[in-house]
C-alpha cells in the first residue's frame, strides 16, 4: 500500500490508474478505523480495481465547542488495518494543503442539511460537503462509498453530486453492527461499560419501530412516542432527536406513505450516538 501526502502525488496516482484502464474507488474517513470502515473498503474493493482511502480530520465540520483536538487518532493502527484489508493507497493530506491560505469557498446543500443533525450541529454539513468535494476533485474517483449509518451525510453527498454534475457514483454501505446491534462508531469507545450495555437499546428501538410499521401503524408521532419511551427505560443522558423523515427529502413526515427513515441521536454519557432504520410504507 502506498501512503501519499501531497495533492500532486495522489492526482498523479489517480491519472496513472485511469490511463491503465483501472476503475478507482474512494473511501473518505477521518481515521481511527474500525470494522465499520473496513466494510466500506470491502465494498469499494468489490466494485473497483484500485481503492484509495483518505484519512483527514476535517476542521471545517467541527463547531468551536466540539473538540477537534480530542478527536481520536491512531495512524499506525489505521495503516496496518488498511494494509491487511488490501487498500491500494492511503491519502493523508496536511490541513494547510487542503485549506490553503485565503481559502473561502464552501458548499452548502441547503435543504438536506437543515433537519436532524443539521439542527444541532449548524455548519457541520457545509464542512462535510466542502471537504468531500475537495477530496473528490483531488482523487478523481469513479465511485465513492459512504456508510448508511450517517444517513443524512450520505444524502447530502448524493445531492451535491447530482446538483454539481459530478462524474462519479455514490455507493451506500449497510450499517456495521456489534453483536448486540449497536452501530459501529468511533464514539463507542467513550462509553462506560454500563452505558455500552444500555446503548444496545437503540438498535432494539429501531426494530420496534420497524415492526410497528410492518403491522400497519403509519402515524409518525405514535411510533416516535413508543421509541422514545423504550429508549428512556435504558437511562440515556439525553435524547437529541427521534424523527421520521422522507428518505429522499429528509423532511419530517406525519404519516409513513413514502419510503421513510427513522433517525435518532441519543447521548449515553458524553457520547452522542446516531442510528437509523428505513421504514417502508405498509402495503396490504
Ligand atoms: O464520515 C466521516 O468520517 C466524515 O464526515 C467524512 C465523510 C470523511 C468527511 O470528513
């Protein structure tokens, strides 16, 4: 596996791949890789000839009160995992090369960024869309893989690709889960053993919602109320949101009539965990 730091080097690599007729896939990450990331890399590998993974902790997607400096990092372990997984290139740019002096252009996917995490993390998706567009322009992949766990992020990127006529395909990867259903996340390491045990309620609450819809319950408010009550029994530190939205527009729905998604963000201890489940409208 090659480790490249400069924009020029990664562009040369990508162009050489294209010249050789190779299909290039791209998995952007902020490092501290876990099994969830590795499943994205496996999907990328299955769908291309050459896989590039980036590791870049993007300052633009952190608000001032969110601790960018405390973001966990372990490059040595990341490199070992990537090597084992068979990634071809890891791109680890320096912040000053990505955000060069005088940088001022940002990408705002206006509507999709407003709801859900966008409400509690203003500016977050602008930071994500901006860095992802930069990385797409640098790596020039034929396809890029994003996890379904960050459902809103995936939708924001899909919309940006469509709106800006970018010439690449976005693949969504199913949510990687622990033995008890907890979605894999770098944030799980912040959970105490008690909170870790309690946090499995999130997956079970999503299953509960799915079962209710499959039985014909269509009203969002009653499903959300049941999910909230179920989660509260596991003593979370706080519930940021539990919402049911149209899976395309991410606008809240009163009744589940189109493909919808129940998204939640819940705190256990200091860890803010997100998860979601697709809800298909009930058909008789
Ligand atoms: O999902 C992430 O890790 C980040 O938001 C991403 C897509 C790498 C952009 O910084």
